[in-house]
C-alpha cells in the first residue's frame, strides 16, 4: 500500500503557475532593421527551425520535472503487510554439563537406552522449541565454561548447536561456578529483561576458577534467577582408570544455588521426569507475548527525485541546443 508522509508538499505544486500568472509578461523590444549584404549568408529553407515549438517542449520537460520533485518531497512510502514481532520479558540461558560422567546410559527414550547427554538434548530441545518469543542462549561447560550460542530469537540455531555438542568437548570435569559466572556475564548485556538460567548437571563442582557459592552470590545480587536440574537415574560415585571421580550429584549445592537466586531445584531421574521439569518451567516462567506489531516500510522518494533531475536536464539541454 502506497502512503505519502508529507502530503502538505502538494500545496507547492501550483507555484510555477502562480508565478506565470502574477508576474507581468516580458514585452518584446523593437528590433532594428537587419540588413544582410551577402545573399549567400542567408539560411536555406530546409535549415529553418521552429524555435517556438522547441521552447514549449523544453518548458514541458521542466514542468514535469517540477511535478516529480514535488512527488519526491511528499515522501512516498510503500507499506507492507502487518508483521507480528516476537517479544518477551525473558532472556533464558541454558547451561549444559559436557563432562565425561554424562556418558552414563541410564535414560530410556522409546525402546532404547541412551546416555545422559542425549536425554538432555532430547528434552531440552523440546523446551527450546516451545519458548517462542524468548531469547535463548547456550553455555557448555566441563573443565571450563564456553558460550556456544549468544542470546537470540533464533531457536532453531540454538537447538542445532545443542545437538552438535559432544561428550568431553569442554573437558572431563565439571566447572559449575564458571558456567554460572559466564551466563551471568552474557545475560547482564541485556539489562532490560528478566534473566533466567537453567543449569543442568550430573555432578559436583570439580573444576574452574569461580566457586559455586561466589557465583551464586553474584547471581543473586544481579537478579539472575537460577533453576538447577540434577541429571541421572541413580547416583554413582566411582573413580575411573585416570583417578577422576565419576558422577556424584551434589544436590545440596544445587538446591542452595536455586534457593539463593529465587529459582527451584529439580531432580530428573528419567525422561518422563525430565519432561515434567520443563513443563513446570513453562508454568513458572510463562511466555509473555506483548502485543507489538510492525509494518515494513520502504522509501520510494528517490525514484521521482531521479526522474525530476533527468527531466530538468533534458529540458535545459533542448533549450540550449535550439536557442
């Protein structure tokens, strides 16, 4: 749909006509007799031009150029169809544990047993798809924490990056404090929205430079609400060939972090419980869809402006050539 931003510009359109009507016409001065002493200097009949006709053609081009200039001044805009903008009051960061203890295959999806990371990807992916309108980010952590996806409305990309994560990609151990600290740093870059961190782990803090208590305290001061999810059908505390400690879920710490920041702790013992946890998160943090609409607008003024310049130049060129 075509709209005009400055319709008042159309009032300027008749200005040249008013000037022509109001200003007195220029009177022709009496011309002195012209004597041509040499007959050969007279133009032949075929070379005689009609300057009056060319003068009006030049004026027509200039007049059309003026009309195009006024059309450009009126700011034509092409307005597109109504578009619903995705809006929400929440930024959600997911922090996923990639330590080697997540390779324990104690979850069932359908008729097959899968490891903890696969179950986390499966259920968390469904949660990401449902959070339409929210900004979603992804932090992966092991020995250290890494930002895999910054906050974005592009849920498909976040889910793809989660699906592409692999066991041991971030190291063998578990840096829960670093994960909270990194998520807090990235969420603080969006100060206008409510910030939420969903932390998923099957172990305890065994790596990193930031303690869990310090990270939770910083999160509390900055208004970051943390929901913690304990992963694992059963707790096991063992050491592998390299002396590293296996899965030993520190539920006490996870509960403390959630309570300090105003969140909640959940225990995911199977995939059904996992789904219930994310359903509960949807209930606790409902999607806020603000009524905000937008119509794409494309400026078109440069087209009549270019036509105006071209027509005026043509008119001037015709006038100069035939005078």
